[in-house]
C-alpha cells in the first residue's frame, strides 16, 4: 500500500495544528493525499510545529471548536472525505485537573460531535479515533502490558475522559457505523516524542525549554517507567490501521494499541540522561520534593495484536528515537530547521522500504 494507497484520497484530520496532527498532515501530504484539517485556532504562544514546518501550505484548513457541531458538520459535508483521523483533544493530564469541564467536554462530547457528523456523510469509509494509553484502569499491575480488552478507567480527568471517548466509539460502532457501511476503530498510544512538541508538562519540551533558557529543570517523577516511542512510529501504526480497515473491512475495527518494545522502556531520569548526552551535557536538573497530582508510576502497552494482525513494529529503537528527536531540536536551536520535519519523514519511509520484501518496496 503506502504511496499508492494514499495518493489522491481525501483525508480529514481533526486537531491538525497540534504536535501529532502536524506530523500526520505533513506525512499524508508527502504520500500524495488530499489533506484537510479542522482544529481550534493556533495558540497565541510560540513556537509551534504547525507554523515552523509550514503544515498549512498544502492543505485546506478550517479553524473552529470541535464542539461547534454545525460548523464541523458543514465542513465535513463540503469536503466529502474518505478517511478521518480524530486527534482533536485536550491532551494534558495536569491541565485536566485545572480545567476538568473543558477536558471532558472536548474529549467526550467532541468525539460524539465528530462521529455524529461523520455518520451522515456517505463518502466516509474509515474513521479512527485517537485516544491514549492512559484510558486503561491502571492499578499498577501492568508488567505484561495492558491489552485492548482490559478494563477502561481513569484516575485523573484526562484519563477518564479518554476512557469515556473509547466507550463512545464502541457505542457508535455498534449502534450506527456497523449498519451504514462505515468502519470505526480507536488507536491507543502514549509517551510519544519527536521534534516540534512544545506542550507544557511534557518531559522533552521541558528539557528543551530548560536548555534554551539556561534554567534548572525540575522533575516530578524521575523513577516513573514509560515505553518511549517516536511520533513517526506511532503515526505509522495509525496509517497501517487505516489502510487495513479500507482494504479488509470489519476484521480490523475495534481498539488497537501502538507502543514500543521492552527495550524502549526507560525511567524519566534515564531518558533525561541520554537526551543530555546529545545536547552536549548542557542540561541541569533536580527532583522536586513537593507533592504533585497523581500520575501512574508504570504504564506499558501490550501490542501483540498490532504486531500480529497489522504487521506493525517500530522502525526506530529507543536510541534512534532520542537521537532523531534531539537532532530536530538542535537544528531548531541552530536556526537550520528548514525542511527538517519532512526530511525525517522521508528518512523514515526509507527505513520502512528497506524492511519490506522486494515485491513491496516503495
């Protein structure tokens, strides 16, 4: 599939101005798709990947609230997309404690609005709702990794809202989509890193801000265990899922985990140390002693389903993931960022091609 599959297909991405959305928009443009975006207006603060990488240059965008049903529905009906990736969300755990109403409204009712609008548009065949690895009921006993059929839950408003979004997705699939020829799935991933992420309270952006400002980095949970994966590995899973849903139908509907292998599991402190090596040891940090809001100490996904049925696997190991990410930010800090994002996409495509049988080379 790859290039041949995506060429000229109409793709709608909600939340396309965000970190993942910007990478996905550029990648689909590179693959020859006709890309559309629906998102809230750009944040006033800078920098942001959407502007740095000139994502809007080759796509049609509509700026609006995902809760504005009439505006969203009108846009979807006008563009008549083939495939939708729903990424629009309030994506931060700590922000969800400060703004629980916005978090639940955006992440739950935003999903309802998108799925309701999409089910009335005949052109749409595939919809993927992007949620999170935090949608599982995490009792700390995830040594083998959470599987797609494990109970959903959420200690904090963000996690709970994404678990609710999963329930909404399942209800719409069984109540409506299965009866109208549309295919609906959810994709669960977390701890995604890569160049261009500037979100508050994420470890990589915090590292970069500390290096640029020269200020001490304060760490909340240095011993927290996470499986870190590059954004392109994560998005490759979403693309493969969409391709297989389109080509093979109902056997690919449902929930899907996308995460790296055990070798990519590092503590926050281990991640910081390796990032610092690439940054020339310019970072200084300490562990904060005060009490913080709850965050899971360990969160690992079981990706056997995606590996077996989609033939999906990460293209980058943990050391390459950190290297590619730090390389992007170093170019940014050296004012040589032009075309860096699309070049990493091209390099990733070469890695994919090298791992395919000769008959499937791109």
